[in-house]
C-alpha cells in the first residue's frame, strides 16, 4: 500500500480514492499532505487519526465510514434472538485487520451483556476457512459472528460455503454474505459507501476542499434474512424479525 500510494503521488493525481479500508487510507495519508484523499472505512476515522472530527475533517482527507464495528451489539442481539440456546458464540476474525483488537473487545462486551460467552477463531486466508469452522464446531459454538473486514467481504461466498458445510449459523455486516448463503446480516452495504465516495471525488474535482466535506455516515441499516438457510439449519425465524426484515431470501 505505501508503495502504491507513493506512485500515485509521484504522478501528481488530482485526488486519491483510498478504498481499501483503514490501511489504504493511512498509506495515502502518509504519502501526501496536499493531494485530496477520499477514504472508505468500516470503523471510526477519528480514532485512527484520519480526520480531526467527523463534521470538520480539518486536513486533506475526508470520506465515508460504515461504523460497522459499532453495530456489533445489534448483531449479537440478533444472534441471541435467532438462536436462544447459543451460549457460546464464535468471533470469526481476520487478525491482520487493524481494527481486529477493537472488534474483539466490543463483541466480547456485547456478548457478556447478553449473558453469552465467546471464543475468537482467526482466519487470514481462504485456505484457513474450513479449519476455522471445524474449530467452531469442535468447540460447540452455537453460532458465529463474522467480523467486518474487506478481505472477508471479497471471500463472502467461500465463507458462506464453509459455514453451510459445517452447519454453522452466521450473522454478518453485509448483505453479500446472506445472498451467498449466510443466515442473517445487519448493516449498510458497501454500494452506498462507494457511490458516495465517487460523488465526493467529483465535488473535489470541481473545487471542493476535503476539510470542508464532513465524513458521511449511513442513516439506514438493513436486516436481511436467508430463510432457505434457516430452514436447512432447522432454525425457526421469529415472526417479529421476519416482519421487520428489509429483505427475506427464500
């Protein structure tokens, strides 16, 4: 990432769209203090030093955040509603993600508040997915919470396939996991984020300054349920969730 960012700066580009989550935004930030940067991240850009505040970024960076990590309590609550007997929940994590430590902490706190225990199961690559889900089954976890991670999103079909093969119910942050065969998701899709990033890049090309463009946050969060997956797992979806779901895949 640092090498790619330096190459863009050497070409004196008009704006950099850093869309590889925090790591790409930080690489671009380190490479230039003058070229405008529009980032897309899933976590808090203030905590990672990308901007001074959400409303007033204050430098050459602005962008969009899904704040996916902060919704982990809601996803944990969904799991307990779907699978009340799940006393132990697996946290399916990518340890290479810069936000992994915070995600684990938040997930553990959310689980404790609901009277649930957690274990962390790490996977860095596709070849580790099956082994991770084997561990989840061996540890008798009732379900798995899929961490917000760009690599996991790119591998959503492989993750959903491994979860299905091991009969593990999953809750995730993006609809793509559910359409691939996961059980449920709650969050805002990356489509919104990338669309808004394109709009911000356009505004900057027309003369806007990143310091004057507030970091955008989603205002709508979708609950998506794969009823076919629920049936194959023998899970009866509560009527309340079916009625409030934004989309039910049958």
